[in-house]
């Protein structure tokens, strides 16, 4: 019997004329791993909300067709019954937390279902063996990095031991190490007979473990019956094998006009003795595991936090694009949002940038109505139009499909002229396409600093491969 089924399913949001998804038909057997693919804004998140009961219990709109879960008609099931069978990890983990303490968050669902304290302790103990969250226990959620929050959300979804897990962009904020740990976990869940549906744009960690692919295009679904069939399809995918990509290298900057400098900077318990310089016309990528101190380094450069020792010198305040777009979107429309980045904007230039990033059509939309990938592209537009000499982009490809990533690469290359661009990223494919220079942060120190070329690319590959082998330890973001 199918664990999940849709018959002629469709959905459109309240007050919208068009259906986001329609004519959906499929059956899923237990113990399968399903990849949900599709471009940014294609309807992947809407599809997942249709599976976990948020539509129409929380998200209102018109529903067509039928849904079945574990042999029962979805429409006859109360939300608590659906939630006991399906665990969900949202694209933005922050939006699904109910407490401020990580351990309280993990036990929250069990408290609501009336688990005894003994059962809670046993479940938590088992959970810490399944996913790397030991160092996240009893922490302030607001102090966690985005990658750590992603792991906490995954733990919260798994704590009830549901039959089905829905993961929306689970690798977006994870470093290579934790993405590969997620791979191991998904394989283990599959062996245990769990069904896992994953909506993602990065595929490397899923290589050779996918049973079927649901590609959402033009509001409908095309089903590929095997991973190999999908790999051979027309769809322009992200790479499944990262270290075999053939990508040309960028020329090293020779001007060496210094725009920013850190001298012997110390931030206690996070960064130790950091000395770095950043130059005009150069794109520098900072890499390292979740919690290594990369975002702290960016915040020091912006002046939002102060070093305990050392000096930071910049010609002007950098323009900083945060990892979580929702923290810095304030406008009532896309156009009003970009106007906040620079009061002296040329309308023609605004239109050019928004068209290059494929968000001009949303110029009058509220920023919070955009998909995660569209918000990311809006932030890139803000950086491009800011006029600042130093740009800091924290995970700018989180939630981007391959087409949007190429648009982002092109735009960053354009805006790097006459500027220093500093990028924090876990996205190996993006790094290979964009970076002149690599800075590797490990345990709060600069371990390596080199220009990316034919002679050094293996050094970058080894940084990522070694991340996979690093043991979990107490580190703070």
C-alpha cells in the first residue's frame, strides 16, 4: 500500500487567480527517497505544504483533487494525526521554532503529545546518536549559526519518529561535512523503512541514493523513475559529483589596492589572531565548517561587533548581505527595498540589475511574498546598487537553482569591478565559479589563504574532503 498518494491534486493561494500546482498524480511507497526538483519559485515549498497539512489547515486557498496518507483520506485527518506521521524541516528553520532554548525545542513536540519525562530522555539520547546535535544541546537558539539551526530543526522533526520526513532545502545552510552527515542519515532512514522527500537545489550529497525525482515545472510534475533517468534529462541540474567539474579559473588581481585590513584581531572564544587584507577587483571566498567564525569575521568588518584586541581598517562601512534574508528586508515592495540600499539610484540602472537577476517582474511585490531564492537575488541586487566599495555576502546562493546561481555569478562578477567582494560560502560549485581567492578558517584561525588556480584547486578539494572527517566539538558561531 502506498504511504502517500495524490489524485488530480491542485492548489491556488487565497486571492490568487493562478494555480501554483495542478494536475498532480503520484503514489509513493514506504522506504523511498524522493528528490523534489525545480527552479526557484516553481512551487516546491507549496507542494511540501500540501503534503504536511499546512495546506489548507494553516495556509488558506482552494484545493482540488484528493490526498491520501498512510491509507487514509487526508481531508478526514486532524492536523495532530498528520503531524505524528510527517516531520517537516522548513526552508527557513527560524520560522518553525517555538522556544529560545535548543533542548526545550527538541522536547516541545513530545510535550504536546504527552510523552513522559523518561520517554523524552530516551528519545533525545537516541536522537543525538543519529544526527550531530550533541554540541547544540541547551543552547540559546538565537546564538546558533544558520547551519546549526538547520540541524536543530531536523532534530525537532525527527523526535517523534515519523514515517515520513519532508525536507525543504535542508543543505542550504550546511557545510560540506554536515551535508555528508545528512546523506548518511537519509540512507539510514531509508534502511529503516522511512520515506524521505527532499526539495533542494544542491544534489551532491544525494548522489546514488535517490529512488525517484519529481520535477516541478509549469505548475505540474514530471516524474523520473530513477536517478539515472533524471541525470540524463533536459533539466540543467547542479553537479552530482563536485570534484570532477571542469571550470576555468579566474586571473589573480595584480593591482593590490587595499580596501580593508584586519591586524591581529581577537574575538574571545571565536577568532584568534586574524590578520587579513582585502583588495579592489578581487572576489574572496571564506570557507570553513559551521560555527568556525566566518560570520563573526564578517560582522567585525562591518563594525556591528567590536574585537577584543587588534585593529580593523576600512575606507568606509561595507555593505553586508546577511545569510537570512528575512532579517534585512524592510521595504513594502521590491523597488522600495532596493531604494533603501542607496538614496541616489538611477531608475534605468535599477531596471537593468533587476532584469539581469530575473526579479524585475516582481518589482511591485512585497519582499516577503518572494520565494527563498528570489529573496536571495533581491539581496544581490541591493548589493549591486549600494555603491559601496566593500561588499560582504553571507551564503548568497542559499536556495538558488542552477540558473539563478549563474545569474548571481554574472552579477557578482559585474559588481566586483572597482570593489572588494568578500563571500562566505559552503557552496563548492559556486565557489569554483566565482572565487579569485580562498581563505580557510578553522578553529577561529586562518589555516590557509591562497589564490585559486590549477595548482591550488586540489587544496580547495582537500579542505572540503577534510571537513567530512572533522569530529564534532564544542564550537560557537
